[in-house]
C-alpha cells in the first residue's frame, strides 16, 4: 500500500478527510447546542431577575398604598369596616412595639457630643 503518509499507517487520505469532516461536524453540533443552551439559560436568568424586580416593586406599592389608606382612614376621609379593623390592629401593634422599646435601654450614641467638647479649656 502506498499512501501519502498522512495517516498513522499511510491510509487513504480521503478516509482521513471524511473522519475530519465528521469530527468537525460533530464539534460544530456540540458547540452550537452549547451556545443555544447558554443563550436559553441567560434569557431565563434575565426573566427571573425581571420577575423578582417586578414582585419587589409590587410589594413596595402595596406598602405605600397601605400607608396611604391608613392615613386617609385616620383623617376620616375613608370609612370601611375592613380598613378600620386593619388600622386598629396596626395601632395595637404600634402600642406593643412602643411598650417593648420603652423597656429596653437606650442605645449609647457614639457621637452625641461634638468632638473635643470635654477636652477644650473654657475661655473666661
């Protein structure tokens, strides 16, 4: 057998070309599939992030709306039994919080005095 010496045993160069083409096609397919999967995962991640952001924004709007409803109810501009119960419950919780906070020692303010007020000599 006389070959061009391209193969390990001097095989037919067309066989090597076919193998190379097959491997090349396989690699392109694998890399293409990987690229598509990365793109799909990235899109899914973006969607999840947007969903999380939208849900957080919605919760903040509920909080804002609740505070506004409470203010309106306390001002007498809004009257509804369910709102009145909610406002009453919030007032009860605020009272309990204040009572517990009143029983705790006050935190020591670190910067309560202006710097150097104790060490400066008084003029006189």
